[in-house]
């Protein structure tokens, strides 16, 4: 995926879900310049960026279990 396709998908999201999730849609639209920097990275780096949050979530769950 490239920046152009990402922006087209953002517009599609805003059209489909903008009424239901107006704050998210507005935030993403208003901050597209910052969000689009994601596309400056190579595919491998982008995968690491967007998989970091689920990994951190798993680590959080493991820490909760270990503390109990």
C-alpha cells in the first residue's frame, strides 16, 4: 500500500463511518499529514510499527498474570 491508496481508504472510511465515528474520522482527516509519514517507511518497517501495539498488549496481559 502507498500513500495515495491510504488516503483513498481514509476517504472511504470517512464516507462510510464518518457519521457513526465523527471524532475518529475528523481526527484522522485533520492529521493526515502526520499520519501519512507512515508510508515513508519500507514495508518491513511498517509491519513492525503496526504490530508493536498487539505485542505490547500481550506483554501487558502476561505482566498481569505474573503479578497475581
